[in-house]
C-alpha cells in the first residue's frame, strides 16, 4: 500500500511539475522592470508581513517568513508574479496556502535576477492573493565586502541600507526580504524582528510592541501603514537608546548607542525647526514619525527611519546639513518616489538644494547663495573632472560614474536653484507642492515634475529642462567690457559676450547673468541681463562709475557657469581669472562645519609663487592676512563665529574673491 501510494505521489508530482513548467513557459509575455526601465506589471503588491529571526546578530545569519499580499490588476495568464531575493535560500513557497514552485530567472549577476511564481489557473484579474516565502541564510551587501547597499555588520551594529552605489540592480532590500524590489510598486509593511535581549531593533513606521520571548529573546514589532518603496525599508540592530527629540502629534526620535546620546542629542537639537522649515515650503510632514538611527555607514533616507552616520551624530554639529538633506528626502524620494532610477535626480538634486534652503533658514538668503556657490564650484572644479559631463536624467552608471554620481547631487542642486530663480519663489514652491500632492504616496517621472511646474506657472519649461536636466555641460562666458563716462559719476557699459565652451556642448539660451559694479566708495550696484546666443552685445546705461566688476556673485541667483571678464583699468572679481589660462582658487569644505581650516587649491597654475590672501567678514572687516607659495594650503579659522565671509586672493596682480560660510 505505501509503495503504491508513493508511486502515485511520484506520478502526481511529475504531472504537477510538467504543468507548472508549461505555465512558466506560457508566462513570458510580460517583462520585469529593470532599475532603469519601468514595465507595467499584471500585479500590484499591497503589503508585506515579515517575521525575521536575527538572534545571531550582529552576525548576518537569519531565517525568515515573508507574506506578500498582491492584487492581480491584469490577467494572471499574461505574466507570472515576480519577486527578488539575493544570496538567501528559499525553503518553500505557497500561493494562498498551497505549495508552489518558484523558479530563478537569469544569472545571479544580472540586474534583473529574480524568481517567477506562476499562479494557478484559477487565478483571475481582480483577485487578491497571498504569497508566502520561507527562507534562510547569510545576508550580504551589494559587493560582499561591506561596501554599502544590502546588509552590513560593522562594529557590533547589524543594519540594512536600501540602495547600492555600484550594484547593477540598485535597490538592495532583496538582500534581506523577498519583495518586488522596484520603486514603481509601493506597499505597506509590518515586521516582527526577533533579537537577543539587550538589543533593540529600529525600523519603519511606529513601534507596536517589544515582547519578551523564550531563550532570552525579544521581538520588536514595527508597523508602517503608509505606502513605501521597498528600497526605503530598513532595520538596524544594536544596543540602542531611543532619544525623544519631540513628542506629541509628530514624534521625533533618534536611536543612538548609550555612549553617543549626549552628542547625538546636540546634533539633532534643531530637528523640530528643520521639520517646520520644510513643512513651510513643501507641505505637512507626510508620515507618522521622524526617525533617525545611528549606523556605521549612511546616510540613507529610509522612510521614517533614516540611517545616519554615527560619526556625524558624534560631532555635535547643530547645523547638521546632512540631517536636513535626509529629512527633505521624506518629501523628495519617499512621499514621491521615482518611477525608476533614471529619475534619481528627483531625489538627490532636491535634497542637496534643501541643504541650501536649510542654511537660508539659519543664515538668510546670503547663506543660501553661499551654499549654492559652493555646490557649483565643487561640481565644476572637482566632480565633473572626476565623473565626466553628463545629464541629470538617465545618466551613465559605469565607472567613474555610479548609481548615485555626485553630479546629480551638486549640479542638480545648482539646477534646482536656477529653476527657483526662473519661476520666482511663489510659483516655484507652490508648483513643488502641486507636484508632491498630485503624486503623494506614489511615483513620478521627470516629465511629471515639469508638467506640474508648467501648469502652476503657465509657461513652457522645455528649454530649461532640455538645457539643464536632459542636456550636458555648462556655459563658459567670455566678457569684454568697455565703459564710457556720461558724467555725474555715471557711465555706460558695453558688454560683448560670447560662450566659449567646447563646440560639442550646446549654446545656452535665456541665461541669467548678474553683473556687479563696485563704486569708489565701496557700494555695489547690480544689473541682470539675459544671454540668448553664442555671441551677444548688451549696453547698460546709468551704471555708477566703478573700479571693480564681477559676474555671478550678486544678491539674486547663482548660475552654473564659468566666466572670463576683461575691462581695461578695472579690477575683476569673476569665477575665473581673466587671461590667466583658467587659473582658479577652489576652497573646501564650503560651508565649513566640523573642521578648523579651509583648504585652498589653486588649479591650472604653472606655479604658485606669491599668493596673498585676506579674510573679510560680511561687514567688510579684514580679519586675517596671509601669504603662500604653495598650490594647496590651509587657512585656519579657529575661533571665528558662524557666518558669511569672503576670502580675497591676489596672484600676479589679479584679484579673486571666494564667498565662504562657517556653519557650526
């Protein structure tokens, strides 16, 4: 009897396997979304329930059960259910409680490596189903070397970061959770994490309970009932202490080790003001809590639980521009996520721009402009030479670029700032609120952003987006100026402008150029003009007689450009020294927050003999005088207060001013 039953079972299993194989073969019509290409699927993931055993922490050994609730929005016969899981072993799989087979698809090094689960023939469009995956193994990171995305154990902390910089699949939650790991499909999350007593788990949403269990364990239950992209899910395990920065309707909490609590609390002292600043610009904070957790690597904007570098929390930096950057992601990236990672600039460009908005809150508009100046200088002088010149949208990802090249951070912030100037504050910020409202808790594309801003402003932004978002490079503006006195301390200035960037780069139009003219008494007058061709002549009347002239250093805007200015008998202050073969003074870090010296680098000089420099405060008082013959040198600023300063350099009888900020 048993032998006969066994033979029947074998025959039945063979028939099931054959039928499953036939259904797998039939379900190849649809294509899984790649990191850089959205493909509409036949399903929509609604929710993840995960029970994860991390009792070996900080070791990366785990076991887990994940239940995925999905709805068939299309015909299940047109395509299987796809899910991702890397470096972990699947023990069993179930569809609505019935055991099913899952099949890996593709090479494990592929950007779209995943599993297929073919639904039963009884599945229909509109059905809701639960897929249950039982799995175990050793969690890994994107490169298997503790680099970034995925799961890392370092210094006693076990933690997950949701994206990778160098992996070809970008989203890295699949290193610990079976999921459809693509930003286009957002879902709610409920997680139960079991660890040894004495450890704490920080994760997304709100903490429901911490329940002691057998064998000296405790299970932390986290529930997040708001749609979340999988790359924004996380956990972190350590001997954490939750620090309450603010209680009440919107709790704000930072998880820190006991030894780091005082410094961490100081670093997040201004967190409520940060939240209020961004709410004023972008609308009400969109989630149930503001959360940060100190981790050895970061920063990463996981929804409601930001992974934040422990070293930055230990600094006690109350300005905390990195904290502001990650907080702003809760609007730009979390509330509205990119449909796929071609649109990653919608996250990072706006978050870096928001660093400047935060400094504007603390230091006024001059602080905002100084911050934008630093980002432009860093992009042109450092980032572009290292990474190459490419667009913000759909950028290359192979080295020296990456999934998150600094170009989309620094250039992107400059472009967003220019867009702010182009539209004006009222239309710009209201247009962003329109965009965030229209796509709240969902996804968006670059064109969605453009459409929202165009609808609010009533004007086309095609040229702006084509030049600065979809296009490459920046203008290099050559200025030959001649002034003619018209009496009574007034002159006429004739500006012969030409764009001298490489022929392979476009001619930029509608380019705002803000010229500054300093009179003998020290007052500056500014004139803003628009350049619309490769060459252009502009005549300015009623300009005060002046002895100094600059470009792109005025009170209105910072434009992504470099310039050469030549005026007979007039001292120049420009982004590039005139007639000097491109010699530049680069100052970093700018803004300066945690060190006691600016570092100055002189670029493109055959030698650096005879450089004089002075440091002035915002009132024009000279605070420091120095001389060097080095092409790289420090300027110590220990003892100086936070604020806006100017470093003036003299080299070969030419002058160059660099605005800098100290933000302690």
